[in-house]
């Protein structure tokens, strides 16, 4: 089942309407950010559908990152066309937790962002 409706809009998984009824965002943007477990993510897109701040997008895991996966991650990757969730807008995350709740693989956790020097890109802990 695709995470997108015809027309390209995200499909809402069951129960998501109730989640979105109350925004629940309780942190300043970027204090906590989503960390995606590459060995669990199957790129179904439920995180894209529920995020009120457009933090997520679905894309293809780059070939150079696939070698770091465990066997189960590689098998899932091959089975799902290497589709994974990415967080290009992690700075917009307000820690509502909708993505954590919606992910059927339990591949998303919220982690505290470490302080960084001005202009230095942030990368999640591995």
C-alpha cells in the first residue's frame, strides 16, 4: 500500500486523524529531532502523513549507506526498493511524537540535538 493518495497527497493511516486533532507539539523547533533506524525503516510513509511540520520525506537509501546495515536491514531494503524515510527538515521538528506513534516498524525515536557551532551541519548520533 502506498503512503500517497492519488494526486500525490499523503495517505493518512488509520487513527491518524485523532492524532492530528491535537497538535501536541511541546518543544521549540529543533530541540528534539527524529532519528530513523535504517535497519527497521521500510519507507511506508506513515511519518510523512502524520507530521504537522513536514519534517519527513521518502527517498531511496544511497548505495554507500547500505553497507552499514545489518542483514535484516539489507533484506528489508531489497524487499522495499531501498525506500526509506529521511528528515531534510529536522530543524522544524517540535517533538509531538506523531511519527513515533505512527511508524509500524518502530523505526523512529526522538533524540536531543547536541549543540553545534554556528553554520556547522547537524548529524544524528549513530
